[in-house]
C-alpha cells in the first residue's frame, strides 16, 4: 500500500472516529461520509469493520450506550461533518 493509500485510510479512520464522537451508528456514518465527503460506502464499512476487530470491547460498549435521545439531529450532524471535512482539508499539506 502506498503512502497516499495509507494516508487516505487514516483520514477515513479519523472521520469514523469523529462519527463515533457524534454517537452515530455504522449506517449513519457510512451514509454521512458518502454524502458529505464522497467516501465510498465500501471503504467506510471496511475501515469500520477493521476498527471493530481491533477494539472489540469499545464497540460492544458503544453499541450498548447508543440511545435516540443522546443523538444529534441530522442538521447538527451535517454541520459537524462539514466542519470536520474543512478542518481536515486545512491541515492537509498536500492541498
């Protein structure tokens, strides 16, 4: 895997971690990154699955802690993802 592929995977992982902070489900994360960051769902799903394998206890606890009342509205989620993408772009020296 080349440097650009590794960098891309790390960026997707970082965005998934932000989705976790926003208490999003896997499906919501896949949809949000597809819609707002043009990341193919198969990429997000694959990276998510690898994170689950590496952090089994965390994801078990995460799944148990999710509840509707703690989740952000779609509008809040969109705003946060747009901010995350713009923050990532401004830190990327290649852009």
